[in-house]
C-alpha cells in the first residue's frame, strides 16, 4: 500500500526530479541500487510512489546519481514556485 506523504505534490516533484536526474546520468534502477547497496525493487518503489523517501535516503540517492541534493531541492522549489504560506 502506498505511503501518503504530508505534501504529496511536493513528494511527487522531488521523486520526478530524482528519476529524471537518474535517467540523464544514464543509470538504470539496478545501477543506482548497486551504488546505494539497495535492492532494485527499493528504487522502483520510491520512483512509483509506493514508498516515500526519508531525508537521509533522498540525500544518498542524489549523491549516488552525482547531483547536489541541495541544488536539486532548490530547483524543485524554484521551477514550481512552491510556497509554504
């Protein structure tokens, strides 16, 4: 059963950004999973929103892809003009 994040639209944008970065880096889910020491199914589950990534997992995934996690979050917030107000 999918985990329901508090801000599902934000979580979806973050996962989309991670997935796009993985694909741009020419990494398969299996390649990323091996870099992280995870099962490929774990990568699949967060990419399909069956599982929500914790903050430390987000950072690990971004770094394994070769992306600055802070810059990626800034991009997600900037592109969509996300506001917490």
